[in-house]
C-alpha cells in the first residue's frame, strides 16, 4: 500500500476534463514539492509536472497541477485518446528519507 | 540531447548478485543527483535509491537497504546499482533517472529501463 493515495482509475470522454487526486501527509506532500509522471503503455515514465505546478518544456498546457495542504491534483483538459496512460504522483518523504510514489491512476479516454 | 541509458539486466538466481549500469550523456553529469527506480511486472513505480551529485550522500528504499548500493563515477558519466542477495520480489524493470537538481529534489529525465529477473 502506497504512502501517497491515488484512485486506481479514472475515465472521461474525448475533449472533456479529468482530475487525478493524490493524498499524502505533512511529512511528504505537506512539506515537499510534488511531481507528476505519465507512463504510456509499454514505455518509460515521463515527467509531466515538477515543483507542484510547473511544466517542463514540451509539455502542453492541457496538463496542469496544484497542491493544497497535504493533497495534490493533476488536471488534464481537452482529453485525447493519446492521453490514455498511467499517471503517478511523487514526492520526497522527510520522515522516511525516501522518495515515494502514489500507486498510480489509469486514465481511460472513452 | 539529454539521455540516460541503462544496461546490465538479465536473469539471475535468488541469492546472487548483479550490477546495473547507467550511462549519461548530453548534460553535466557531475552536477546532478541520480536515481534508480523500478517497476515490477504489472505493478506501479517504486523508488530504489538516490545519490547526490558528488556522491557524498545516498538514500535507499527500506526494501533494498543493506542489499543494494548506489554509486557513481563522475569521470566516466556512469551510475551504478550493485544488487546483492537478490530475491524473487526484486524482479522488475529498473530505470535510471536524473534528478532535477544536484540532490534528491525529484526525478526528471528517465531512461528506457533494463529488466532484471530473479528466478531459479
């Protein structure tokens, strides 16, 4: 069981918006930056968001994220079939002295 | 371009050892922290270890502490993961990743992974 909690799956129609929550605690999300990763089927993970809400170059602005207290949220607008992937949140846990990931959320674009 | 490429995976018997390598290119390797993460078949991501830019600090997941050692050679732009006392549950794709900074800020660029199978 992951220290960071994500729903196992979410789904939405093409063109719609979806949000993926990530819940933690004061020792991780509450006091450290959150990153989000996209893993397309059969590929390596890719950084989508860093420092809670910043996008690396090349990541479209359809992807956004926020953090409030001990929770973080990834948002994707204008859903495309190519967005179907597993999405992971991650952050440092100061109590564990370890980097931790959420369990991952599988996005289905219906 | 910025790239990290893993190698060294394979099939190994339980209790044996294996060393993974990660070759970095396209960036100033000696200024970045480096991580290993893994993904068991059909499972989520699991962070394994990080080493600071100068090798002065390393941190490990509890699941590998005392069995795995992360190290680096900044003169060769190489990252390593020495794995000992391997168990079936260590079977996974192992990813090398560059940190966003010189420390343990977060994972940035990922490699494609190398597969480790622990089986008799």
